C-alpha cells in the first residue's frame, strides 16, 4: 500500500503514473480511435472510465508501445 506525506506528493505521483486518453494516444503515436480499438480488443485496460475520458497506468501504455514495436520489427525484417 502506498503512503503519501501530503496531497502534493500524491498529486505528483498520479501525474507521473497515470495518463489520460490524449496522453496515451500521444505516447503510442496513435489516434483516439486506435486507442479505443486497443481497449475494445483487450490490449489496453483503463483504470478509470467516465463518459468522456479514460485513465491508464503509464506503465501499461508503455508496455503496449513496446509490444507494438516488436511487431513492427518483425514486419520489417
């Protein structure tokens, strides 16, 4: 369990560990539609969803990016 000394420490941690839909799309270099397809297919799971926004763990997004880069390398060889 995490224990934060202040609200500011918690906010800093959240800002580093959690990304929005727009940030996730930017990290993955894809459109919001492609990001939606990743969620629908189960390749990426949001940690929170509202009517207009999804939040993701940064580590999950970066892992998806790494997985996608492996496929790109295989396709180019």
